[in-house]
């Protein structure tokens, strides 16, 4: 399975596996977006940290997603406000603050501040009456989302262009998620030991037991989104693993997508890079039973759907170059998980497919939870399984 994003980091030298037992103030399991943010937060508080990952940096969902940097959580803003109240507004502002921080750190070559488009339906005319009715319903939903955003002073514009109709959100951005993660990891690796290819067997009792040695640490953050319930079995009622699939195309002649575009209630999505290549994903809702799985291999049925999405986004034929899938975590109420599973151990995940910014802000909340005893924000599912 080849991942299109990886071609940009073909020369990544990486970090050596753990080479025996070590001790530190803190250990972070997972070197994706959230894990790297947790490491940075610990370091900024003056603690020694060891970070480990079972594979390469960003070899999981952190480097296999659509590269969308969107404000807010998985539910559309107005629906999140209806369900969570002011907490939804807080999360939206927190994620935009995280985006500002990333942009200041990595610059415009990695973080492209181009906004995003939510389309009501896929580009082109509806294929049948059911698609036409669904598109009409989504047009109304876009209007409700825009009204809620404006009520809270968040930038939004109507979009009516060659792709269709919907909303343009100018605060959002795009990235190559592998370049973003490896860039952050390289910076942090100059400050503290990071270890790739170091699978974790167990966490608890002040120790992270890996296949390469034991890490003794007073504080532990388990920052693994997909398959989190395998590392922390106690979380099985609270988070569930799903598969998300993508493909990338050869360059197309027209630059159809000015920014990340998501359509059909957010289930289908695409980004076009400056070189003309399309990165396209989606279709999980059409194959829900099959996509609740720990398997991270692409499937023919979903890939066929994504190819159709790619053609509609491109306005014509595309040639597929890469196909891949990733495991991500879902929570029943769509809020990210920030769970104290025992004294000194907090597990985070369950970003519902929107971990690029939600993950890091959850990680920072986890570090404050551990070091200061500060209850995580109301937008997080702050379980305390160690209480009592």
C-alpha cells in the first residue's frame, strides 16, 4: 500500500528505536499530531520527555488523512452548538488558535492559509432524484451553519462557483500532513529523545513497556487515535476504531480546487496540490458496517466510490497513482476523548476524523490535566477512570 503524501518525505532519516530501559519525567505514546503537541507541552513546562511510536512518524492517521486544517469538531458548527452549547464555540476558537501557532512555526510552505469550501452535494448535476433531494437539504443546512458562525463572529462567506454552491470558510488551511508531522518531529527531536519502530505492549504503574525496553515515567500521555482501545482496553465502551480511505491522482490540467473541499455532508473530501494532483477520500457512510474495523487496507468498493468523487471534483477523468487507508477513533457523542485511565496516565483520541487540529488542543489539555489537575474543557469527553 503506497501513500501519496509520503513522496514528499522520501529522504526522511527518522529516529532510532528505543535501545533499552530509560527514565524520564514524562512519556508520550504516539508521534502523530496530538503526540507531538503533548511532547512540546511537557518540554515547555521544563520536564524531560521520551516519545515513542510503533512505526514511523505520521505512518498512522496523522499522515494518511486529507490534510485539512479546519476550525472546530467533526459536527458542523451549528449542530455542535445545539448539542454542546458554548463549549462548541470554545473548541472552534481553540482550533483556530492552534492553526495560527502551526502557521507561525512551519510557515506558508507547509501551512497554506487558503480557507476551505463546504459544498452542498458533489460537483456536477445530481445523478438521480435522491441526490437532488439530498443536495437541497444540504443547501438549507449550509444556511443554518452560516447563520450560527456569523452569530459568533466567525468568518464565513457563501460559495457559488464552478464546483457548485455552499460555504467558504476563509480561516481554514491545507497541508501535506506527513510534511507537517515530520517537520514538527524534527524540531522536537533536537530537544528530546524520540523513537520510531518501538511498539508498546502495556501502559501502567509508572511504566510504558515496549518491545525495545521499559520507559519509567511519572506522567504518560497515550496519544493514539485509531486502535486506542487496543492499547487501553478499558476505553472500549468509549471509543471505536473506523477505517478511512483515500487515493491520490496524477496531476490534472486544470486547478479546479482552490482550497480543501468537502461535500455531501462532509463524507467526501478532496484537496488539490499546487502541482495539480488530487488527494481524495470519503465514502465511509456508504459502507458503514465494513468500515468499523481495525483493518487498514483499502477496499475495492470504497475505492470505486472515491474514484467517482475524484472524477466529479476534477470535472473529468483522473489517473490514480496511490491508494491507502487509515484507522481513526470515533466517540459516541463526537467529542474527543481525554481520559485519565489511572493516576499519572491520560489517554487521548477519538477525533472523529478531524484530528489535525482537535488532536493537538486535546493533547495540551491532557498535559494540563496531568500536571495541574485542571479539568479538561467542556468540549472534551473528560473521563476519570482513576477516581475513587
